[in-house]
């Protein structure tokens, strides 16, 4: 009943992709969303490298000029090399965006940011805030927890 | 594939999945950043077993080192490097009510 | 309520993905282009590292695109971070361990980074890996002594020159009659340090560009003051 190595690897990489998507959809904090995107990219890169594997083959590097009998596919490896570096560059840019959002709004909870964004946009457009007729009259007091500076 | 390679891959996949789940579950943000770096390290070990040393070197240097440093630096600038997640506290309170 | 619905849909999607994944074959790569490249690369390009020859010779335009994406991301991040106010107090100096470790590690990291960049066509490594190590080497003294001035001007000039050198070497190939980024300058003996034509030069340009770019980005984040709204 032991799973063979292909199934283990597929579980691992698809598991990373799924956990990454879970994190993006279900988390409320911007920093955790950025970390979930990083997990998603790692899982996808793992899948790409797995697609070029052949059992019993050697790495595509010639040692001392001897050519091995069979080598794995070098094209997915070159593509994943590019993908990893691009992923980190985009993650760095996302963190800078998170820094600016924190400076502008003071909070990193996406629910509170959504409320503040709606208020800013409606103020800028000059229209009154849309109020639903089902809204309760007294809003519950939510404590904005600001991190210790 | 040799026997020991199978066990290395099994352990690495287990470490990766545990690290991925703990990114979403851990309270402190710095711990979540470290868990992301652990996931990258596990992926780098698997790349070596899959006969891709170039990719393993890149993932270890870039995914673990550089991404971890950039995230930790940004956490420090946000002032969150010692804080817990307030949402976890709120869920605990609503559970006790 | 919405969270439970999202959770349910995600579980369904996870089950579907796993069911599809279990039917994939593992270890049966078709390798139509791959086997052709594996047999032809050492003779055509002359590099012992076949992945390097794919990255720089067969798919050189993709590497140029990656450099463009890196440049765009770093420039956009620098624009967003804005100017550093000169009157803010820098962070205090780091402790004994970090200061002395940074002093010891800086030359070691430089040597290791340059070694990995220069031997990119012989052993696993290359411009991106060595460039990241160079970025860590340039950034470490700033972590240990935050009050020291980080010369953004010098790093900007080096980054621009390295990027221009990459494109310039590619344009030189046009004068030879070949397509853009065609490797030139003779193949040399396989396995020697000076071999594979312009590939080591291209990787050196890539490594310098990536290193200085990422070091500048990290220094920008480190100097950013998160002001209270």
C-alpha cells in the first residue's frame, strides 16, 4: 500500500498549490496573502521540474567531458530558473505595495481596507455612501488593533 | 530510483506540506515568513533528487535566502515583527462566549 | 457563511485536482526537444552545463525578458518607496555578533558569488544564483550598521552598464550575420574556464545586474519610514 514516488510528488506539489489558493481566498491579512502567493509559485515550479524527469537518468551537466547515457530534460529546468527569479521579484514588489497600503490606511486587514476604500472612492466621486435597507442601525464597535510601533 | 531517495522525498514532502499549513495557521507573522522559507528548502531538496542541481541552487538562494530577507525586512518596516495576529485573538474570544 | 461556502468549493476543487493528478504518469517525459538539445548542445555551444546553454544560447530572448521583468519590478518598487527623508533617525547599530560576522562574511560572500557567476557554464550555477549571493554581500554591511550610507548612485550606474552590456553583446552578434544573441567568439575546449564563446560574458553581465539591482531594492526597503497616517 506504499504509494510510489510519483504519487507522493504529485500530492506534494498539488497540495502546495491548493494550500496556496486556500490562503489567498480565506485569509484576512495582506501579508499572509503575499506568503500564500509565494507557496503557490513554489508548487507550480515543482510541477514543472517533475515533468522533465526520467528514471535512471543523470543531471544535464557534463562532468569531465563524458556524456552520460541518458539525461533529464533541460528545457523545463531552464524555464523554472527564470520563473523562480521572476516570482521573487514580483513578491518583493507586492511587499512594497503592502508597505504603501499600510502607510495610507494604517491597517492591513482586507475587510477594513475595503470599507475605507469604499469611503474614499465615494468621497472622491461626490456621491453618498450606499446604505443597505437591511443594515442594523447601530454598528458593533470593532477595535482596530494597531501593532506596537 | 534508489531506496534512500524515496525516503528523502517522502520526508521532504511531509516537511513542505507541514510548513505550508503552518503559514496559514501560525499566529506570529515572523514565524509565517520562516515557514515559507522552510517550504522553499524542502522544494530545493526535492529538486536535487529530481536531477536538477541548477534549479535547486536557485531555489535555495533566491526562494529561501532572498525572499525571506525581503519579507522579514518589510515586516520590520511595518512594525509587525513582534506582533501576533489579532484575528486569532478575536476567534478565541468568540469561541469562549 | 461566505467563508464556509468558499471552503466547500475549494475542497471540491482540491478533490478534482487530485483525481486528475493521480492519472498523470511520472517519469515518462516525452523529451522531443530535450533529447535533441542534449545531444547537440556540447558540440554546438561548447558549454559543459547544458541548462546554461539552453538559458543563454537557445532561449536567450527569454533571459532578456526576465531581466526586463526584474528591472521593471525593481524600478516600480523604488518609485513606490519614494524619497528618503533626511531628518529621520537611523536604526541603532546591530550587536557584536552581527557586526563582526558581517565584516568577516563580506569578502567570503563576494568570492563565492563571483566564483558561481564565472563558472556558470561548467558547474551548476550561473548569473542569477551568483547575483543573489552578491546582493546579499552588498546588503549585509547595511544590516550591521544601518547608519552607513548606501551608495545608490554607484549601484545604479553599475546596474545600467551591466544591462547595456548584455544587450550590446547580443547586438554584436547581428554584425556577424547571425541572429540576435547568437553565441560568438569561438567555442574553445569543453570544460575549460575560457570556453563557450560569449556565454561567460553574458552571465557576468546578468550576475552584476541582478546583484546590484536586488541590493538597491533591499536598501530602499530598509530605509523606508512607515509613517503613521
